[in-house]
C-alpha cells in the first residue's frame, strides 16, 4: 500500500431500535419499550417490528442460521447491507476479504439458554461450545460473505470492542495484509441475566419507556438504558487518484475516509469506574489526531460515548476540554435514541457520524442536556469516542473526502 493511499468506507449497514439503516435519525421518535424483570420494569431499546422480521427471515436463509445466537444474526444482517452498498459481489471478488467484528459479550442469549438447560438436565448439546464462543460472530459473517483465505477476527474489549475491530482492520489494510475488510460491532444483550447485571450496578435509568429514559448529558440521575443492534462497514484502500475519479463521476455520492483509530487505557482501581478527567479518553483522542496528522482545530464535531451516567458523562467532557482547550467543538450522541448497545455502540456511533456528514445536521433531544443543537458550520471531519469497563477507550476520526 502506498503511503498516500486512503482507507475508504465503501458501504455500511446497521440495525438498531431505529430500524434498518440510519434513516430513523431524520425524524426520530421514542424507540424504547419495557421489559419486566421480577418486580422491576426496565426500559430497553429493542429492534422494531420491521427489523425483527428481517432477523426472522435471515434465520431461514441457511439451515445453520436457525441455531445461531441473536448477536451473530445482527452482525450478519448489518454485514449484508454493507456488502450490498459497497457493490461487492459475493463471493467472486472477495478472495482478499477479511472480517473483524467486536462484541462485548458475544453469544449472550445462547450461552444463557444452554446454561439453563444444563442446570435443569445436567447435559448440553454438542453444538453448545462452538455456538457460544466469541469467535463465531466473525466466522459466520465471513461464511455468509463468501470470504476465503482471509482472517476472521472477533474482538472483546467491553464497550469499545467495535473500534478495536475497526482499528485492526485499518492496520491490516495499511499493511497490505488484506484488500477489503468487513468490520464493526454487534450485540444482543436484552436477556434477563444481562439486564439484571446492569441493574445491579445501580446505573439503570428510572424513567419510563415513553419518557426518553436514556439522557446523555442531562446530569443526575443516572439514565443508562440497554439496547441491541449492530453496524458493519465495508472498508478498502484506494489511491487518491481513484477517489478523485469517483468524486468526479459520482458527485452526488459522498465518500468517507476512515483516517485513524486511537486507543487509550488507564489502570484504575475499580473496573467499572474511570478517572474524573477521563485520561483514557484523552489518550485515545490525541492518538487518533496524531495518527491522522490532524490538530483539534480540524475537527468540526464530536460524537460522544456518553452513556447517560453522570460520572462517565462528566469524565468524557473533561477529557474533551483537556484536548480541545478553549475551542471545544459541538458534541452530540445517539444513545438517547438507541440506548447503550455495549460492544456495538462504537460502530453505531460511527454510522451516526456518517449520517451527520451526509445530512449536515443532527436531531435535538427533547430534554434538558448539554448536547448541542444542530451544527452551525459545515461538517467535514468528526471524532467519535467509545469507552468501556476496565479502563478502555477508543476514538475514530472520519471525514468527507
């Protein structure tokens, strides 16, 4: 790969509480429903009917898909969308295709099901182990895409997992170890046990489903709300000359460049906590800017991780202040519409960023928050943050070419 070559996002696909794709951002409406956990009722951001129907149809596309975990199916659907949008044929043109998918928990539903059966019956089926390994998320995406001869990599780094996958894809493409990559994140965590875990931490939102339960940047109380979804991106390297030719031949179609992915880590005493000044966020943002040879002034807006927890929201904003100084750009978040999708959240935030670059606007939350209203200047380059338990953080820089 030439030092001048660019990593281009040829296509993207997603599903979330907003449905299939990013069209739901145009006229957002409440997307949350209620799940009952014992005596508790918890708001969640589940897939709507149309997306649920697509999942059900996918299960019937191949006999083996009927036994797959929901997380794997979400990844498959998003990857199919991305491949179609990229115009990649299946499988003839994909000899050098690699796959990299992030998921915090992997096959959550199937694992819990098999464990319940074991407790009740004392046995498990032969397929239990291969169907519950984290690696089966990427391997089934690779199978469905018709990939052969390339890598199929699954990543788990809590809620920054999808950017671990994107960063890996970026590095492999730059090193010439692959020509094309399907990379992103998927998570289907709306199970009783996972909901109980999130509630036990003491951060779950007290607001009802119709009352915008996830409120990033609103201060107290904590409004963490769990969601499900996936987003996958079709990445390939291209010369500046090829990109310029595409711009001239299709001026109506935006071209997105994944400029960099930076990572940060801070060794903290509590694996659910973080420092007040978000040191891992600072490291990740500075690394992303340095890799792309950009300065803070080159960023027009930031898509926050901001899960609606007062401590986490405050730490991220402190980190942004430390990196950008007096010229903090406006920031936004999509979690008030999608909830927190754990290992898929970074990928869905990146897809949200692509939507913002395409439409040059973003929706305004209907509650008091420090999230900015619609941007006042043209958007060309966005920084997207992600973080998770254990002191992990990641930031990606994406731009219009």
